[in-house]
C-alpha cells in the first residue's frame, strides 16, 4: 500500500509533467532539454501564459515539493539519530560484554583459588589422619613386638608345648624292681604306638592297696597328636 510520501511524490511528478508538456507544446520544442530562455521569450508566448506557468510551478514547489523534502529531511535526520543511537548501543553492549567477561574470569579465578585451598586443606587433614593412624599402628606393633612380650610368648608357648609331651598311664601293675621305660614301651606297643620316651616315673606316694600312675615324657612333640 503506497505511503503518504509516495502519493505526494506522484502528485509532484504529475504536476511537473503537465507544466512541461504545456511549455513544450507552446514553445514548439521537441523535449525538456530544449526549453531555453529564447524559447520562452518567443513571440507566440504571452506574458499571461508565462505567469500561469510560474504560478503553477510555485504552487507545485510550495505545496507539494517542499513539504515532501521536509518530510524526507526529517526522516533522514531520524535515521541518522537511530544510526548514532545504534552505534552507542553497540558500544554499550561491547562494554557490558567486556565487564561480564571480566567478572566471569574473576569468578573463575576465585573458584580456582578456593578449590585449590580446599584441596590443600583436605590433603593436610588426610595426611594428618594417616600419620596419626600410622603412629598408632606403629605403637601398637611396638607394644606387641616388644622383646619382653616376645620372650613371654615364646616361654609360654614352650611351656605349653612341653606340657603336651607329658603323658600319664593308669593301671600299670607296680613291681619292686620294675623297669619303667621298658614297661611303658610294651604298653604303648600293645596299642600300636612306638614313640621315643623319657623321664618315666611313678606319681604319688606308694600305698599297699593302690597302684600309682606312670608318668613319662614324649621326646618328639608330634607324637602327642599321633
């Protein structure tokens, strides 16, 4: 749809064409480029005709062309202002972008420093905890492996192993001149055992109506479990 400016421009062009056609017709020239002062001052052009042409041209310029050019100038000025404002807005956007980027970089730097500090603190805490744990384990191991404890454990184990070698047999007939080692070996042979024995003896005080048990010690500890 044509705008007001388009319609005004059309009217200016039509008014101009009407005047030029009349001038060309009255001066008998072939075109607009041949309209000269000599042609306008020809004998067949009256002052009244010239006055009409001047009047029409003045009216066309004042009423149509000038307002149209003023609107065009206002539009151009407004366009220049918009362009200038656009340039200012672009500068503002660039400045804001720079500030945002700067703040983002600063935030990233602060986050890195905070993360580095946190990791360092956590590593110190972890290292401290590990050190304390290692110290506690070391102390516990030291207490467990102390020479006195080792000797006590060895002695206890040796005594326990030695006690397991002792064997007591009940009901073996007692004689005045008995050979206890031989007697014990014969009893063990009857049950299919032939261990090496030592320290054979009767246990307790001799009484007329009782048989004292026989105690002996196995030479090898594995005989205890056979």
